[in-house]
C-alpha cells in the first residue's frame, strides 16, 4: 500500500471523522438550550474549533510516525529476506509480511519470484525517512479532521436562537454519523443501512444523555 492509499484509507479516515463528530457532540452537549446565551455559544465555538485543531495536529503527527514505522518495518523485512540462510527462510519472512489471506494462496513459485525481485532491488535506502507524500498526507489528515466538524458548528453561526441552533447541530452530526457508518459498511462488505443506523443510534444515545443531563 502506497502513501496515497494510506491517506485515503476509508477505515482510518472515516474513523477520524467519527471521533471528531463524537467530540463535537460532547462539546455541544455541555451547552444548555434553555439558558445558554450568545457568549456561551461563542465559548463553545472556540472550544470545538480549538479542540479540533489540537486533534488534527495529533492525528497528523501520528500519521507521520505510522508512515515512518511502517517503512522501517518494510526495510527490516527486505533485509531479512536478503540475509536469509536459504530460500525457505526467505519465503517464511515474505509470507509473514503480507496479509494471511494472501499468503495462504501463494505458491512456492510465487514466493520465489517475490524473493528474486527483492534481491534485485538497487535503490534500497539505508534507513527510513519522511517523503513528500508523508508530509502531504499529514496535511490532508489535519485538514480532514479539522474541517469534518465544521458542519456541526455552522448552525450556531446561522441561527441566533440557541435552542434551534443546538438541535440543528445535533441533527447534522447524526446524519453525518449515519453516512460515515454506511461508508464503513460498504468497505467491509456489511449492510450500509444496518451499520449506518448502528452508528446513528450511538449518536442519538449521546444526544439523549446530554439532554437528560441538562444539555
């Protein structure tokens, strides 16, 4: 999997959006629809935006660390193949480095072809390092996390009525959670409707709890 695929990986990216939405619901849940004023809304917006900036930065750094660690692990595997005492040991290293479902269908000849290809690599770097795609990927992750919850705060900028803004914000977040669950289900071969409703129920539960607690 190349760097671009990793940036666009649906599970990781949709999970980040869901985390951001849950975080936004947690913030909006602290706002009392009955007693909150515009100053409270302003404080809420600053808190949500600031928290998402921090979350986006942390996620971007973790993406960089993951990219570097993965590349280092790949280098170690290639060196293990090259330094193997015999082809059988090299085949075991290759099989351990790929997903089990793929390893189970590879024949000895397939593993040998892969071993020969790895032996012929001439541009193997001495150590892992960041690439341009890593930095672009980290930026993409930050922007995705930061921008994903803006639809949740837009109602507070549009409506002066705090109660209407809060409930509209909750609705937007729930719809986005349903869509996120559906996308994950399609990627995993599950029912989009069932998964979307399951994630939606999680969001509804969070909203109900916050309302019951005075939100």
